[in-house]
C-alpha cells in the first residue's frame, strides 16, 4: 500500500530535454502534490438539553491548527471524534480527538491522502477500526488522473490497512447502514454526475441506484434508510432510500442558500440539521406516507448561528450518538 519501492523508482526516472529525448544523467522532478484544500476548523457545540441548548451553547475547539481540519465522525460511544487533516502541507491523514482528555492523536501517516473517516460498525472489523477513502498512487508511484479512490479499513491504531471494496472506484464519500451494507457517493467519469450506489462488503459489489447526488450521505438513525441530496435541474431535495427495496421518497427541499447542503440527524432519527452560511437549521422528519409539501422549505427552523461566536460559515455537521454534542466545521479565519 505504501508502494515505497514504486516511489523510489519514480524518483529515478529521467527528464526529457527540449527535443523530447531523455537527458542522460538527469532525474525527473518529483510530482507535485495536489494543492491543499481550503483551511477549515472543527468545533464541538455541547447539547446539554437537546437543540434548545444551542441558544446558549459555547463552541469548544477540537482542531484549529492552520490548514485543513474536516470531516468529523463520532465513535459509537461518542467518546472520540475522527477527522481528516492536512498538518504537514503534503497529504491528508486521519486524526482522533479524545473528548475525555481533549487530546488529538495522529492515526494514519501514509504518503497517500486519507479522507472521509468513519468508524466501522461492530461485526465489520476489529473493535475501533475505521474506514477511509484513500487516494492511491498508481504502480509507478504517481497520482493518476482520474484518481484511484477506494474504501480502505485501518485498525484502531491506524495500522494494518485492508481494502473493504476492491472493485468500486472512485469513491468520494460513504455511510454505513449495517455491518455489511453501505451507501456510496461515487464520482462520475468524464464530467458525468456522481452516482448513489449501495454496496455489500460480503459480495464486494455495488449497485447504482440514481445519479446527480450530493456528498452528504447518512443512515437515518433507528431505521434501515439513508438520506441524500438529489439534484434535479436547479432544485436540491433531501430524499431517503430504503436500502432493501431501493425505494426513494422525497423528504424536504434543501435549506435555501445552502451551498454545501450538508446534513446530520439527531439520534432519534426524527430531526435533521442542515447548514446555510453561518446558520444551522432543523427540520422535523415527516411521518411515513406524509407529503413532502407538508414540511416544505418553510419547515426549516434556525437553531444556531456561528457568527454569534465569531466563527465562519458552517460546511459540515456531525451529531454524537447520545445527542449530547454537535461537531461543526467552519471556515478558517484569515490569519494575519
């Protein structure tokens, strides 16, 4: 996986002169890593009394190091938060924040980028193991175009990597439904829309369900349903899919003005959160069979504004399994 030999070999390949022939005794310049993503920070907002406590809650820093800190994911017991970060300016690795000690520990340290960390459900891997989308090098140690992005599993210490889905590529984001099935955001080829796919770890196969979906995928708690954002023309609608029957139903239009359309669910599966700019909105999930128009765009209620705490736009959300905390990702302030 590390492909150390391939990387060394790639560094020894010669460059070409102006005529296109290789200049003897010269070496190819090392491939430049992709530009680092925009700077973001992660904060934890306590929910001592559910969403009502957001009015007086004070965000606490989880990771505010310069650069990219993003994609928080709570452990099943809520004690730890996985996140992706670019700390050395070279590639993105996975870190863990311990809520008991407030300590951050680096878990992966590979030449590749690891993104979208999620704790693996019980029965899908060793205790504490987690899945990531890894941007892999090719056999020559280069970053290929299009990228090779597959779903890998690491143990609790960030070691012993193994492929979860060897033939599904390029994966962008994922969400576990149970210890076998996942929903995937798979990038489209040659500018085509991304697809929503349902995959099985046991079979290693994935099935395309629909196209034109956003990156925010979530299992709706207490159900075998997953939520996603579906684009149809200029409209963005949050929908749910039954993982077994593949039946898709609309829930509500995305919050007006939301550029990221990132969502999260409260642990009871009855309330969805979505951000727009610095604000976070809540929407009560409709009873089964109710028309999406009953909630509609007006069903969203503002519950939090990060600007009141001098924080930037909220681009990602994650709720702890016990519902006692909300992790938010905000734009990094301009550093002078």
